C-alpha cells in the first residue's frame, strides 16, 4: 500500500520541466540530476519533497522528450507514486519500466498537502484529507508483474524473456 | 484487410495474424536505436541484463544531441557509447540527427522501429511503425529483439487539395496540433491519407510525422506510395519498397484537412498546442531565428527558406542554421545555399540537434525571444527558463530573420 503527502502540479508538465535540458551533462550522475527534479515547474520541489510523497498532476503529465531520466529522478527524489488525469505514453511506460507506479484518475479535487492512498491491487486512490475514493481499471497482468519485480530489467532477468 | 488502419496492417503482418486495437502484443523489432542522451542509460540496462544484443546489426547508436561534445561529461558519454558499440558489434552513426539518418539509410515500409527518442515517428512517413520509447525499453528491445505494446487505435486525417504559396507542411501539423491539443491523440496513431497526399512531397511528410508526438500520438504513419518508392530509390534502397495502402473506412475518428485553406501558423510560448494564425502574432519582436533540426532541417526546407532569404541584404535577427545531416550540408553546398547564407551572416552549425534541446549552440539569454522551426517550445527548452520560443515553418522563420519580428512569409514571395 502507498500513502503519502500530495505535491500538486497542473496540465502538460513536460519532461523538459521535470528534467531540464540545461542539466544534460548530469545525465551520467543521476544523484546530482535528482537535485533538479521538476525544477522548471516548481523550483522548490527537490528541497521540500520527502520520501513516500505522491505527485498528483493534471492532463498529459510527462509529455515531450522520451528522456527516462525524468521518471528516474522523480523516483530517486523519494516519490512513491505518480497520479495524473492522463499521462504521456512514453513517460507512463518509463515509470512502469523502472518500477514507479503511475495511476490515472481524475485529479481536479486534489490539492497540495492532501494525504492520498493508492491501492494498486484493488485499483483505487483515496484522498484521506477530503475523504473520497476514485477507482481505476486494474493494470494488465504483464504490467503488474513488471511493477512487482521492480521494473522491466528485473522482470526480463526473472522470466528470461519479455 | 480492407478496413484495417495502417498500424494494424503493419502489426498484423509482423505477427502473421490479425490483431485488434487494445490487445497487448509482443512484437519482433526490426530496428532499435538510441542517441547520446538516452544511450548511456540504455547501455547500463543492456549490461545489467547480461544477454548481449539479440541482433547487433539492427542496433544503432546515434551521436547527435551534443556534437561535437561541448563538455567533458558529454565527451565521456560519447566514449562510453563508442566503446560499447565496438565491443557488441552495434552501429555507431555520427553523420546526422538520428531520425534523418533513419530515413536516409535504414527505415523501410512495414518496419517496427523502437527509438529511444520521442521524435522517432519521423520514419512513419515511410509506411512503418516507428515509436519513441525510454532507455529501458530500448535496452530491452536490443537485448531481447522484441517490444511489448498495446495495439493502438488510429485517428485518420484525410488531406485534400493543395497548399498555397508560402504555406508548408509545418503549418499543416501546427494547425492540427492546435485543433486537437497536446493530448488529442494520446495513446493513438495519427494516420494521413487522401488525394491531397500527392501534393505533400516526401520531405514535407517527414515534418508532419515528426511532430505527431506533440499531439501525444504513439506515432504518425503515411501510406507507402509512389513518393516513398521514389525516396527509397533516391537513397539507393529501391529493394526496401513495399506498398502500404490506407483505407478511409478504417477510422472511427476522422478529420478532414483542406490544404488550400491552411495558412501560416505559429506555436506561441510555452506550449506546442498554443497555435495562432500568423496575423494574430505578426509583429512580435524576435531576437534569434533557428532554421533546421529533425523537423525542418532537410534540403527542401532550406530551399524554401532561401527563396525568401536570397533577396535580403542583411538580417535583423541572429540566424542559426542546423542541417539535419551531412548529406543535407552537401546538397546546400551544391545548390549554393550554404555560401549565400554564410555571407548573409547566418551561423551554420554542424549537423545535429543544435540548440533545439537546450544543451549548447544557441542558448537564449534571459528575456530573449526565439522563433524556431524545431518541434518544441516548452519553458526552458532552449536552455533558459527565462526565455521564450515560438515555432513556425522555414518560410515564416526566413521572413522573420530578415525583419526581426514575426512576419508572414507570403508578404515576401
């Protein structure tokens, strides 16, 4: 079970905002790069985020560049789950592939600092501050297995194939 | 297969069975590639898998984003890629932007292409299924020779008529993105068909497929017709041609685009979908103009820009030119465009991604305003979150370079 404090973002947060191109030279040093997570969407995010926190965003989160570093530094910053009204597809795959849960539900009633719970097995998100629950369709079996094993690399190692 | 979309036709053919949208399938991959921004992470994944490369000759590592390397960290990233490729017998290619190299040298109708770069759909104009992925998917594709995808639904775009003078394919795709929005095609494929295709030459089709990702699409696909046949033949790859036909009745969702009605458009800061007709933004002051990149860095783009620039005595904006490949540079030299642009004061960069992704070669100052023929204008895209980027066609960019303010190219033709 995942439970954490919400960091609220709007629509169309691109991977350029999550992981700016001007830090391109830090891609070989993810620890350093993670200090700039979401810097161009919220310059204070990397300083205030705590382990277990949850990102809640609007439409098309993670749009733009395929840079997987964006999903990785979000995970490294301590975020336990990303919830959005919708995800850009490459970003969504990247999250699953590195074992970061990404869940689609309508997010308009979430605010900064709400406490959210995510139940991947039963397919619901609960806003514990505002006391409502939203369900989402269960992930396909393959995606559940990839998430459970910790990502695509681990999944392939375990299954010897895709 | 009369009523199948192009994507379903390609995927069904690859699996030798009929597939339906929504199904999750594991597809054999014909070509997998990375670039210097996504390659090092993919290499870590491949090494961690300890399976080697399934088909090394189908694995490509392009060095294009930061070329020549502007700092030691990136020089070291290039070295890591070259050393890995040498050891594992994969290809290293440094003669241009990955998408341009794919269309010049490798992509062919019915291919399944996994590219660790979001503009991989560029190759879809050749009638293949080419989609962008992250480094781990690319690593998995290279190691296992396969990729899992959900068979996508497609949106049909029926093109009719002919573009007017001063209007280009870039205006068509900007108009579409403005109309359907930045997530208008999310998880879907954008497919282009109709009688108007005969008036959209191959290089223009690449501009359109390149930008389908900006509407959230998985990829963009064109039929493989006579234009594709001619393109492949001109690249010395006639044998790669196979016809692929689109069927109008395959689409649940369909849009009609009358090319005669399209006008020059500009995407305003900081969203690609923030598209306005040129008359709404004409006169906006512009400091820097960029013509080129994987979206508009082909010879026909520079010819179109040059038709306007050739009459200029001087430029009011700082003009940066980024050809998509060394072959494009050769053609610019042959046609006399290179030297004329050079003497006009344009800064002609080596082929590559140049200033588009904000790494080097044209970072904007605080408050600076650029008009670019690239594909993205997100905040900070060109290296500075305090700057502003507009997107346009090469013609609009050329007219704007001369005046220093956003200018309708039709006034200069």
